[in-house]
C-alpha cells in the first residue's frame, strides 16, 4: 500500500482549488504522485458539463484543448509558484494534458533537484 505524503495531498488539494477558481473546472477527484523530482497531479472528472458536450466531436475536442492550453499558459507561473511553495523547492518546468475522453486534467511539475541529488 502506498502512503500519500503531505506534499502529494497538499498539491492535489491546492491545485484542485486553483483550477476551480481560475479555469472554472470542478474536479470530482484529485490525486498527486511524487516520483523522484516529478510531481504529477491528476484531476478526475474535471471537465465542465458544456466541455463534455463540446468535446464529443473532434473539432470540439481540439477547441476545448486549445482553450485550456491558453488558460494553462496564462496561469502557468502562478501554478508553478504554488507548487514551489508547497514543495519547498523551485519548479523548473511544468506541462499539462487534457484527456477529453476521460474528462481528466494531468499536470506534471519538474521540481529542481536538491544539491544532494546533483553530481558535480
């Protein structure tokens, strides 16, 4: 059985609130996993009802992904700062994926390696 760390719990909770406030999404669930220096936050059942309807066609799905990509780019620095505060280390990079088939949002944050991990 995997034990959820405080970092994973806090990241999932805070990012879920952020997406609700800034993107208008209301995730039905959130889960985070820390694997080395990569924190992955998955939001389940996150798309709005209208988003689910629009995403039924290929053109609608592409348009929906485009809208959320723009929202992500506008809010990227805020999300990275939020995760950085929670993790206690800077975020070097992040990326987002929208899974229209499963109404999910996946965001990966690459945390800065600590000096103990760096090889000089």
